[in-house]
C-alpha cells in the first residue's frame, strides 16, 4: 500500500538556481540534473501510476478470462516477496532459514488448491517445524546456534505474514464465483489506497501514528473509508449480487486491516533502517511493498465473504 494517507506539507520555498562551482582546474562543474518528479508520498508518481495501472489491468484480465492462472501469478509474487524480506533480514544479521521459507512458503500457498484449508494448515506446520530444525543445525551439530530463538521466531512471523495470509487468496478463488470475490477484495484495497492518497494530500493535517509512519493522517484514513465503503457497495452488489450491507462491512474491515498491514511493514522497515523491501517495481519499491496491505485483506475477505455471501 502506498503512503496514501499522507500528511500534507507546505511546499518548500524555492531559491535561485545555484551557480556552477569552479574548481582549481578552471572547468565549471554543471549543476546536478533534476531528479524524476516525486509525489508528496516520496514516490515517482508517473512511474507508480504506470506500474499500478499495468498490474491492475493484467490481474483483471487474468481473473475474468483465465482465473486459475492467478494462482500461479500470486505464487510467484509470494516467492519474490519472501526472498525480498529474507534478504533484508539477513542483511541485518537476522539469519532466518531462507530455503525452508521459500520452498515451504510455496507449499503453504499452493496446497490450498487441491486440499483447501487442511492443505494450507498442514504445509504451514511442516514448514514451521523445518525452520526450527534448520536453524538449530545450520552451522553443524558441533556448533550451538546464536540467536536461535530470535531468528526462529522471526522466521515463523515471515511464514505467517506472507505465504499463510496469501493462501487465503487461493481459498477465496476456489469458492463459487471465486474470481469475482478476489476481484472484489482487490478493488476495495485499491479504493482504500486511492482514497487515502487523495484525502491525505488535500486535507491531511493530523498524523495518525507519527512514531511509526509520520506521513499517515486521520484525514487520509477517513478518505480510505469513504472510497472503500462506496467500492464495497458497488462491487458486492454488482459483481457478487449480494446484500449491499455486506459491502459496507467488507469495506470497513479492509480499510482497517490494510492500514494495519501497511503500518506493520513500515515498522519493520524502520527497524531495519530501509526505505523499501526491494526495487523491482518503479515508483513502488519491491513486491512486498505492494503486498503489505493485500495480504491481511485476503484473509479478511475470505472470512467475511465465506460467512456472509
């Protein structure tokens, strides 16, 4: 989720262009070339819009015409996101077991297809145990592991945060009209993101949680609520042909968890001292920087739509 609920800031006053510096060699050094324009959220807005629109249209086409392909696309995204997070963690000397997380994470995600929730749960438990044993002996049986409890706990957190939550998108897709259900939750997350960005830029004055994400505002959060509830009313009514009040429940729930998901990743990046998890998507960062709000939203969407539709 982008920093949509940003606090509006006063534009910095611009001064005169700096004169070229002339070193002792006599040749003037030209001033630095201007950087690509960035939004108030600190992003290259044209690149972010182009990438977001391209991804969105591609996923809509897949869900409408070849919905099972979505599982493969999402599985690749889960693998890349897991790689990004484990790479960043290991750069910070948190030695999470990368191989079990990558392989086991794919099992957690994919086994929901043939065996439903039982497949997801079984793969999760097996991968969690493998991570514990792997970290215990990753330096051999003659060396006691350092920071075993910390690294194992963070590995299990990563396994839950990415593959387990993502697996609910697979479970949602396999339900009746599952492609439309997945499309509904994705539209609502985008509505939340866009509403937060617009309201945050135009009206944001009161920071929500400045200690974690200084650019998020309560005005932006309200914008997310308005856009997402409207999106929920329309999508649940028109796509799923269900009671419009379910759209309200879903819209409010997704704004809450999408915001929390974004804050969780913000705090992790703050502790690791990084801006983005990766650089794969221009204007967005890494794959994980796009999935932070999608992952908990997949779970809540599965929960609400399975119970009420």
